[in-house]
C-alpha cells in the first residue's frame, strides 16, 4: 500500500514522501491517526502540484539548515556525568544531555533529531549526528568527563 506522509516519521520517512507500507500499518495506524493519506492517482497529482509550488520554500529551509550545520561543526561539547573510580558512567549519556549542552551553547536543537551511534558508558570522546534536514546531517564532537 502506498501512502503520502503528512509528517516526519522517524523510521519511515519525511513529510510529503510517498512510501510503501504494509496494508495493516497503513489502514489501522497511519491513516486513522492523520499521519498519512492513501496515495491514489488524484492524491499523487495534487501532491506533485503542491511539491512544485513549495520547492522554493524547501530550498530556503535547506539553506538555513546548511548555515546552522556550518555553525554546529565548530562546536565542541563537554558533558559531565557521575562516574565510578574506574571511569565507568552510572547510567549512560544520551541525546537529552547532548540537547541540553547544545542549548547551553545557544543552539535550540530538538533532542529527537540527535542520534548517538554507540552507547556512551565510559568517559572519553564521542560523536553525535544531528539531522537538521532531510539532506543535511552534521556530526558534533563531545567529550564525557567525570563530575
């Protein structure tokens, strides 16, 4: 079943993407909750026209994301965590702490667009990936230190 997404869905796609999903997922979850519409021929034509009209708006949003990415590349973060005497962290560092550290530096980034590849369980240097736009990703270096 093909559907047109009305909003970004983390594991599926971005707003206005046409994606193929299983019938039950589309009929029982995506369409009733308003996250997607069925991709009929008329809906695809309307979607194509809307995408053509909003192309310049999307370009502007992408350029803003690129500017923010350039600023974020220069940022280096330090995240404090409680540790044992061997350097192991009690718990782990996740995207919430990264978002808070970015906010302290003056960047308002949603925690849902921040991804950390491996679990951060020890002090050291790591990288996090921030997806600012469908086509714009930036890696941010951060260091975990003992408090």
